């Protein structure tokens, strides 16, 4: 076995571990951005659905994405058993684990739209359906040699595949579930159901930020020329610019440097650079992240105005920034770096690549949204609703779905006060 | 009655009338239980009532100063304070969250005890006690011996310089809610039942009230209403536009609150429904807020400059 093969495997193994740790980031992000009475439930179900997603990926997900098939779906290599894969410069099992982690992240993002009101059974069933029917086709189209890959679509680490797909499922879910109790007033104005712990949210961003080095830099799948270093720099710069941009815009418009908004800016920068991190220069990475930080601010306000309740702002952070990130390579991909597809508009490539990117965004978003919407509608009928009862929602999903609170003393003390 | 709700001055006179009526009823109640008045006293109001800047709804802020001393007097006037609070509550004035009411021993004392308490507040001069002093300086006697409040204010002014009252008061009132963002737009509430409305109390009125109160302390005035305080202050503080200009601006703002505020209850009364204003009115509100902020910053600069020369 040659050294490069081993080094590639080792590097991607480290990256896979980093990406799986991002699940921890999402636990903190989602619990921090929501209320105390749902904290235990949210933390627990995130681990649980990653478990389900892993099993499904092993059984069929991997085969549907990377198996031999047609431009629309793969169809072999089910129940992967750890063998090496022809033509891969690294161990097959490491590659498998890395891809499994990505599928898990996309699923976790989708569940952001379910927060604080979906039944546990909704999570369990949709975890299976999403992992078989929603994620694999899109991943196959772009990464598994499907029709968008042939088309030259640039999505280095998955702004579209992972983030936009997850966000579209979240959108379908949040529309079908309807807003949480108390989110909107009768006159249409929104209330701020503030998250219970900004420290969790900030730590989640740090965890995700570091995890993203696995996500993006690991997507090189090799140590060749240590290119992963360059990808990591772009990733870091975009996150930094997104943070600063969101803080500036919230300061300018709201008069305050809003902490949750600043954190959303960091994540938006990371999501946006995910597609383009290997194709653009460092200055473009800064610009892409900066614009993502501003977009996320207006996107959050846009959804709230339309009375779409997005508890952890998954639609804006992963959806809007995902779209922008995917389109950005159509503008900024350079001649030397565009190893897939063509250079962007600003590098003499004309509108070609931008068109390819736009087509990819539209078809993938539409597919993820429509299929998720149909699946969840059928579930809604079959399961007699996706949502817990009003009473259960008020006492909190910790109690209604699991029988104990994540913060037993605090929640009980609070309820006692209210009853008085 | 409807006319009263359109006229700031008539409305505040009406509030005074109601308060006096409640007080008279309370005095009868207390005298049937505890006998006749044991001492001359003053019943005074503070906060927006003290400044005669109440809107349709207002909460309670009041205290009692009585002349003689003794435990029996204490329980007599506390009973009176309790009766007044209860009466005002039934008349539609919510209780004060901070307990600034004559039913609280802290705000119901003999004049000697009041003097001791004020000295203690001055010496301690923590954020909290400075805040009490500022509340007290907005005090206005509505019944009884108005001279007691004046005496106590003079007591504060006697040691004001030594205790650096101005500097401390300044840092106590520096924070207020921003009303206009960098793009020049009004910062309305973005969430909750008052979405789209402007918190006119914190954003608009406070800068004027606080700036003018500071100057009034500086010049040791007895007046409490912002308009009257401006009347009495020397012109030197207002070089550019003159104090009359600020009086007009402040009165306009009070009227906007009265005419366009949400008058459903006390809390809502602080919110101005911007969408009910015309374009010109919105611009005027914006200008008034800008002028208030500029006034406050100017006063702050002047006072800080003086402070740094050590005249305090």
C-alpha cells in the first residue's frame, strides 16, 4: 500500500470525525436557540436521528448515491461492508464514513424546521424517508456522477447538496407544522421566542466553525499538494467576514449589535463558502462570506414577515446562504481553480457557469422541497398530525415525549410560579 | 371629557384633581379609624405625575412628609399611605413596581427622618440611592405643606457640590434607548404586541427629561415639570436654538404621545403608532428625537467639561 493512499485515508478520517462532531454543534445551536422546556428533547433527538440516518445510509443511502445506475439514481453497493472502491485515492471505508457524516448533517439541518412542536414519531419516520428519498438523489446528481455532475456543476463540499437540501425539507416542515404557539399575534406581528442560552449558541458556532474544516478541507479527499490548507483558509475567512457583516448590518438597522444575528452571520459565511471554497481566491472568500452575513439578516426578517416560523433560522442560514454560496462560484471561480466546470463571470467565463449553478440550485431546491412536502403531507394524514397537542407543546416536549425535563429544577420552579 | 384627553395641560390638572379627591377620601377613612390628623404633612407625587407629564394612563409614585415625630404618627401616616395607594389603584392607577409609594416606610417619613435618609443617600451615592434622589427631585407637593418638599430639596442642594451630585446623576442617566438607526430610520419595536410602534417614553421623552433635570439640579431649581424647568433655566446652556425651541419640541412630543399613542392601558401608552402618522409628522417626530439626543449630548459635554475643572 502506498504512502499517499494511507495519508489520504488518515486525513479524511480526521475530517470525518470533525464533521460528526458538528452534530454536537447542532445540538448546542438548536437547544441554545430554543426554550428550556424542550432542551432535553432537542439534544436527545439529534443523537437519535443521527443514529437512524447512519443505519439507513449504510443499508441503502450510499448505494443510491454512489452505486452504479443512471444519471438520476445509483443502484448498487447496498449494505456496504468496508471494501475498497476502484479509482478512489483513499480507503473505501473512510470515504464511506465521510459521506455518512454529510448525510447526517443534512438530516440534522432539515430537523431545524421541526423544532419545539413536532412529535417524536415524526422525527423517527422522516429521518428514514429523508435519508432514502430526499438526500440520495440530489447527492447522486452532483457527487455520484449524475446529470448535474456531467453538466459541470460546482459544489465542492455541499452548499446545495447538504445545506440547501436540508433547508428545503425544513421549509416544507415548518409550513406544514405551522408556527409555534405564541410566535405570532392576532394582528400578524411576531413575538420573539428568545432562545434560552446564548452561550450555547456561541459555543455551537465555534464547534461548527472548527468542524467545517473537516467538512470543506476534508472534501479534497486527498493530501495532494496540501491543497486542504487553502480550502481551510477560505473557509475561515468567509466565516469571519460573515460574522463581521451580520454585526455591522444589525448595528446599522436595529441600533444594536444583536448577538444571535452575529452568530447567524458566521454560520451563513460558512454555508456560503462550502460550495466555492476550492474554486475561488481568498479575497472572493471574504466577499462571499460578507454578503452571506448581510443576506442572512434580511432573509430572517423576510421569513418572519411572511409568518413562517423558523425557530433556529435554518431557512436563512442554510437555505438563503446555500443558494448564494452555490451561485457565487459562477461569479468568482478562477481559471486555475475551476477543476470542475468553467471559470466564473468575473474570470472571463461569461454567464455559462452561473447558468449551470442556477439550474442546479433551482432543480435541487424544487426537488427537495416538493418531495419533502409530499412525504410530510402523507405522514400528516397517516399519523393523525405531525405535531404534539397544544397542552403537550405548552408543558414542553421534554415532558410530553420523554417524561423528564432537561432542566428539571428550573422548569418546575418556573411552572410553579406561573400557577400561582 | 374628550377634550381633556386632547389637551396636555388640562389632562394633567385632571390627574391632580383625581389624586386630591382620592386623598381626601382616604383621609376621612383613616380618621374614622385612627382619629384626627396628628401633624401637618405634605403629600407629594413624583415621576411623570411630579413632572406633570402624565398621559391618559399613569402609574403611582408618591410619598408623605410629616412634621412631628413618633411611632404613633408613623403608623397613622403609613395607614394613610396605604389607603391612598389602594384608592388610586381603584381609580385606575397601577401600583408602582419599584414600591415608590407612601404605603412604603421608605417614602413615608417625618421631615427629620427624611433629612437623615437624604443625607444617607448622598453619602452612600450608589447607583440605587442616586436614582432615589433623582426621583425625589421630581417631587411636587399636591396637598398640605408644600414647603416641606422645598426644604428637603434645598437639603440636597446644600451638599450637592461636595458629594459630586451632578457627575453621579449624569452617569446614572446616560443610558437611553436609541431611536434612530444609522440609516436615519426610526427604530420601532420589531417584536411583540407593539410591533411597528415607537417606544416614545424611552426614545423620545427621556433625553429631554434627563438633560433638563440635570441642568435644573445644577441651578438648584425647585420646579419639576420639564417645561417649567426650561422656563427657569438660564439661556447659557442652549446657545444655538434657545430654550424656547426645546420647550416647543418637548410639548409637541407630549402631544404626539397623547394623540397617537395606544391608550388601551398603562404599558401601551408609551408606544406611538408610527403607521398612523403622515409623512410630515413622522419626519417631525424624528427631528424632535434628534434634537432631544443632541440636547442631551450637549448638556453632557458641558457638564463633563465643568466637572473636569474640579469646580464640583
